C-alpha cells in the first residue's frame, strides 16, 4: 500500500481562494464529506504503521489527534468534524438493522425507517426529547481547533440536514407525505424546530479558532427528481440553509452543501438565494461533475468521482477515469474527491489511486 504525502502542506486559504475563483489552482486540492472508520483504520495501520486508537471517553483526545493526523497526512486542507454523542445533535429515530456485506464489514448496517416516524401528532411533538444545544460538549471542537497543523482548518457540521432529520428521523417519509396534507402546521413547526436547533449550534461554533466554515449534508433528491416537490423544499428547508450560509458568511467563513440526488430544479436556489460557496455530491448517471461545472460556472464543485466507479473499477481503468475528470475540471473551481463519501465498501487501493492521480496532476502529470 503506497501513497506519496511525505510532506503535506495544507493551505485552506488557497483552497478557499480557488473555490471562490480568486486564484487558479497550482495543484489539485482534495475534499471528502465522510470516510468510514473501517477505511481509516486500515490506512492508519497499514500505511502509517500506527496502532489504531478506538474511541472511548478516556481516549477522546488521542482519538481526535489520530483523526487530525489522518486528514493531514492524506493531503487535505481541512478536517470535517461531526462528532458523536453529546458532541453533536442527536435525533432519536426508528431504524432497521441488517448484515453489513461491505469489503470491510462492521457487522451490522443501519437503515433508516422511512415509514411512520416518531412524531405523528402535536402530542408527540411536545413529548419529543429535542436536543439542547446548551448541553452539547463543545470541548472536542475547541481541542481540534487548537491542534491543527499550520494551514489547516476545520469544517463543522452538527448532524444530518434539516430535510433528512425531518423526513428520516422525526416524521418518516410516509408520515411527512400524509402530514403535509393533514397537519401542515405541525410539519412546518417540526422543520422550524430542527432548523432553529441547528442554527444555534452553528452560531456557537462559528467563532472558534480555525473554523473554516460549515460542510452541511442534506439529501433532498433521488435519481430523477427531488424527493418532495421543489416548492415544499423552498418553503420549509432552503430558508434554513440560507440562514446557515448567512451565519458562515457573516464571519467570513464558507458554506459547502452536500445534497444527493437530482436536485437540478433547486440549483439556481442554492446559488442565488441560499448562496452556497460550493456544491458536493455527484453521480454520473445524474450529471457528471465536468458537465456540472460547464452548466454552473458560478459555483465551485467538490468531489465528483462516481462512487460506483470507485467501488467496482480496476485500478488502471479508475486512474484513466480520474485523469479524464481532472482534464475536464482543472484548473478550475474544483477539488478532487469521491462523488459522495469513502464508504467501507470502497477498496482502499481505489481510494488511494484517486488521490495519487491528483498528486500526479500537481507534479505535471
């Protein structure tokens, strides 16, 4: 297992300038939303030659330092930190479990219950244990901000997105569909409660040292369309993303949005109303990242290497695919990474090959 980042030189400021079209990139910058722990563990042990530190409250600081070191040594200009437990917003939800058949299995995989949610009435709404941002332990965010290598920043996120939390955790997708007709006032109040909670979190962390901005995920689409009508999203969801972006921009920070699915009907809203700085999540079957950049030159594109290709292509074929993507996107308002995330079903060798092609572009191909 090889990967040539012997002397990482993180430079978030330059990445920001590239994404905002203030300067042309002199190298390929890297970006990821998530990297499953199973993948990170293999790299830490087999590539870095270190013993993996599993998370526990007692090992929290060594674990966080390990995470910082991972993002640093893999060549990123930032670390995306979400946290867990009392470190982030926890939303009680119904889930299903099944066997995890990934390359590096975690035993069981959790699937969101899309039927009936926890909240189906005003009584449920009143009894729901809403997260209290005052009780969140912000010390890990402070610890990371104080222990970043020079040039690195932290991109933060409190939880799943507004639409995801409501449609997956609280109302359920079926429940949301019925309640939009039967109890529209309740639906609006649930969305507002989630949005207000997330906004309060962001306002509490935005001024921490070395916070580069917010990298919020919120999947609103599937292969051919948005999950619900675009006007519903414009009314109930996008105003909250606009507030998140405003909170970031008020402090000269960035707002990156990850949104899966075919959300072409919302892209003008993301750009002109929400005012995101960069868009993430691409599937070739919907729109390849190169085509996206031609269609929306006024916004930066993050990632774009199709996860299906990352998962099934042989290394030689994958390298050609990554080279073609870089030829289309560089130099431009672009950072290289997966179209979604580095899940535990992605072969580690393919992940490393993708990054290696980015380094080769930096070195002249």
